[in-house]
């Protein structure tokens, strides 16, 4: 793996320019199943949070970023759509599309698919904020993270906007 | 003889006295140690788990708690959820939840949960959700039974007097100055 020179004190993965990001795989665990015999609503978010870790690793703000006491990332807001059930042992494929970013935040949407059958199981749209470790307050992204976001954003912007993005919850009356 | 009770039939268990305090203010919890992540606070994914229990408290009120599932009368699926993360919580923090019924129809519930620190009182998070009633046999959407609809109508009347929560109806985006 090529290690890029960055302002972060640990090696970072080579940037993946495939859009949407299509690196994250998982399996529905037994402990994620509820009374209804399917993955519980809370555990979809657990699964998506691990896909956020995959994104953060790409951006250089993964586990090492907090381990080295540089910073953290906090989710400010999240919207999930539950499109179809998944069962214990089902293989999952999660893609990630960057929708927007600024100097401190990134707005993105994950899509979870059944990896074998291909159907959409859920989506999760999020805003993630960069946090300074010492002050625990919002702060600008590291230079390398900002360079990577600036590189990825125009590539992801060529994708169609997912219809699950930007939704408001309501009962639509006929 | 149908496998499931008809919609007009009563539920085969005793229902709690309906709590018409609005918002519903019954659910309490504590941040479990295993919910804390490497940032030293409750992990974002666990808020949804915590809110799901608050949703369970609401379901119990309308007659659709655990016994509804165990009796194979039906279930509910969350179709959509929107969470705001307003303040961090540490392991062991006591939690208080309130739930406002924003809207409903024959098959769906539109709920708004608010999570507070149980002692300090600050707002920690909100969760707005859309929930669909599902038939146990077909696993497809189906109307709530009559007794549940009656309870929902009474709650809707009480909850309809509350102002719309400022954090309801949000969509996600980075605001530009």
C-alpha cells in the first residue's frame, strides 16, 4: 500500500476514487436480531456506524486520530430509511456517497444492500463534525482530510442524488 | 376459524390504564457501559436502541407491547427515523424520555421522542419516527385493531394540544451562511 505524506502522524489508506465508496462489508450478527425475527432498528445504525468508520479511515480520521489524541468525529444528525428486512447471517454491502462538506463537517449517505440478493435494505444520511480532542469543540479538518474531501466531493457529485436524501418525516395524506 | 383475532375483538390480555399526560413521560433508562465508545461517550448508534425502548413504552400504552408480539397478533416496523444529537452522555447517566404522538392513520404512527439527562435535565437527543403496523402472518402492512385505534384517538386528542416540537420535520443538510 502506498503511504501518502500527510500532516497526520500515522499512515493513511490510499484514497479510493470509486464513487460511491464501496469498501464496507458486514454480516448480520445473531445479537442484532429482535422479537420480530429480523435485524432491530437500532442495529442498522450500529452497522452504518461501522461504515462511517470505513469512510473515516479513508479520510485519515479513524481510530488512530482519537488514539493519538488529535481529534474525534461526532455525528450531529442522522436520518434512516428502513426499506427491507434482513435476517441473521445475511451478508451486507454498504456504499457511501459524499453529498456535501465544509471546513468542519461532511454530509453523506450510506446505502445498505443485501450483498447476495442485491436489494436495498436501508439508508442512513448523516452529518459528521470534526472535534478537537483537547477542547472537545468543533474544529477545522486536518489539512490532509480537507484535501481528500475536496478530491472526493466533485467525483461523488457526478452521481445522481439518492431519493432517500433530504427527506422529511410525515404521513402523506391522500 | 381465523388464526388471528378479528380487528374488532378485544386483546387477549389486560391493558394498562391509558396515560393521557402529554407528552407521555413514563420511560426511564440508564446509559449502559457497553454503549460507550472510544470517544468516551454514548455511541451514536446506541441512541436509536435507547429510543426503541421508549417506543416500546408507547406501544405498551396503546395495547401493543411484548404480549402483542408473543400472541402473534402483529408487530410494528419502523419505516423511517430522524435523530438529532444534542449533547453527549457518559456511561451511567440516567435518562428520561418523553414521547409525543404527532400524527397517525389506520396503519401508521408518527412519533417524536425526546431524551433528557434524568438528573441534570438537559436535552441530549431527539428521535422522530414513522412506524407501520404489520400483520404477523402476511408480514405486510395492516390496520391497527379497533381497541388500539380507540386508544390512539384519545392520545391524539391530548397530544394535539402540544406545540409541534421545534426539532420535528427536519431534513439533513449543511446550512450556508
